[in-house]
């Protein structure tokens, strides 16, 4: 079974996906980390972020791997080309770089094939921006998770404080989230949008635990069908 969770940056997709995977005994595939890894490698290589061909070459040339601890459905580490980039891909610099990289058609093509190979091998919760529309249109459960701009910015600031990585300036984070929304929603290839059959969940006034329970309930219903 595939559970697809799409939505804008800061909506809580990663937190929810990891919790749902753990509760259901699924594995969790963090597609956003894959794009961030390519963005990191492109920056390291000095590749222009508007050079589609060069970005695609990076995505094809470097294998991306996830490190899992025994019995843990969520990955504990991310490697690209054998380099551990778990912390490096969560910086403000990569926050800014990942949208143009993920908008590059050649990058999306290179990574979608790998995402499908991984996801089709078992039961996965997969989160991103085009999972239910492009990567796994046949997913048994599709959710589009969002929240108000202000709530998403507050959450991202708290997350950055906890991690000790990224900006903790609320106004800066809010502006960056809105910029990413515009880029992700307007790109020509696989834009951010809910699948026609996705369930819309606005988490602004809901505890994360409530959202997790709703999605797990959807999975139980899908299994029973």
C-alpha cells in the first residue's frame, strides 16, 4: 500500500508521515530529502540552479541512499554519492536552492524512477509535492496537507530552533515559505496541487496527533475495501 501525503512547505508533512509510518508499521520515503540532496550536490559542484541539463546530470550521476536503524521505519540518515548530508541539506541555503532544483524537469524525471522503485517494493508512506499526482497516482490513500501561511512559518521556526539549523527569524521564514509556494505551484513540471481524489486536511487548528489518526483511519478503510 502507498499512502501519499502532499502539501506545501511547513505543513507538517514529514512529521505526520514519519508518525503514520511508525503507527502502521510502514516504511517512510522522504522524497523531499532526495531533492535537497541533489540541491546540496549542485551547490557543491558550482552548478547553476537554472541549468536544467546540468542539474539533471547531477541527479543521474549521484546515487541517493537512506540509512535505516534496525526496526525503524523512518530513515536516520541521507547520503548522496556516499557522502552523509543528513544535516547539510537542512540549512537555509538549501531551503532556498531546493525549489529551483525540484522544478527542473530533468531532475524530477531522474528521481521519480528511483522513488517508484523504492515505493513499489513494500508498504510506504511517501510525502512530497507531487506524490499523488505524478509519482504514485495509483496510491490507495491520498492526502493534501496544508495550514495557514502564518502557522507554517511558526512551525518552521520552532523546528529550526529545535534542530539548531536554519533561520529563526519569523518574517524571513514567512517570506521564504510564500516564495517556495509560488515557485512550486507555478512550475511547468509536476506543480504543487492536490490530486483530484485527495482528501484535503488543514492542520491549522488541529493537533498533529489528530491528523495522524485521520490518515491511519483512511489506511484502515482502504485495507478493508
